[in-house]
């Protein structure tokens, strides 16, 4: 059986092979899903170093408990939930320690997915005055994104920065799509109000 990460071998087949003692099968699972796991961790933590640490810890745990995986959900849903939990724990730890985040933004944070509050980082050709405004907006977005409820922050990151569908987020967080949409709506409203109060939008 070919174990190339892009082969037709399914995750469940790789897991079954791993349970029979094949470490190569686990390596293939890691190669196949590392990038997406990293994107989730980075979307929550906004730090390359922290995201790499979380993903490594997540796969170490997965390696320890994969023999217990029964397949009640897709492997990716189960794995991303572990990554998300590790990321949230690391985020809370950073908040307690006052860790500074490396911030960037390249996606809209709007109330209806139409980009009413679209934000793009200033390019080199942007004039200094407009560049300063964008920098202030960028800082304001992440300042207040960090301040809103973790429930709202998590879904905004997954939806607006990582591009997950409502269904994917619901599966990842083990909740209903309606709950996801409600949290996103409330999070966007709270974020907009905070930005308006500082005259950033």
C-alpha cells in the first residue's frame, strides 16, 4: 500500500495500519494534515513559534491516544479539536503571562461576509498618511479581538481568517451551525462596536 500523503489511502486506512504497528502510517497522517493544523493554531495564537509548539504537542498526544480512536467522527475533526484545545490553553497561558502577539490581517471582518469592513495591509506604494491609518486599524482589530469573549474570538478566527465553512466550524467545535452563526454575529457586532468607539471605522 502506498503511503504517499497525496495517495488514495484514506485516513482510516492509515490509522488501521498504525494500530498494527506501522509508524510510517502515522508519519503520513502528520504530513497530510500538518499544514491545516498549523493554520488553526496560528489563527488563534498569531505566533509562528507558539503555533509550531502547539502542533507538535498536539501530534504527540495524537500519537499516544490514536489507538483509542474509534472513528465516531472524521479523523480531521477529532484532530483539529485537539489542536484547537491546545491552542486555546496556550492562548490563555500567554494572556496570563502578558505575552505579546505577532499580528497580521488579510481578511474581512464584517457582519455579512460581504467585506463591509474589509482590511488590507498597506503596500509599499501606499502614502504615509493612509498607511498610518491602516496600521492603527490593524492594531485596533487585534487589540479588541483579543479582548472579546474567547467563544466569539475562536469562531471569528476560524471563519474570517482561516476561511472555514459554518459546517466545518460546527463539526470542529462540536456544536450546531446555528450556534456558530450566532457566535459569529455577536462577535462581529462586539468587534465593530469596539472599533467604532475608538473611531477606527
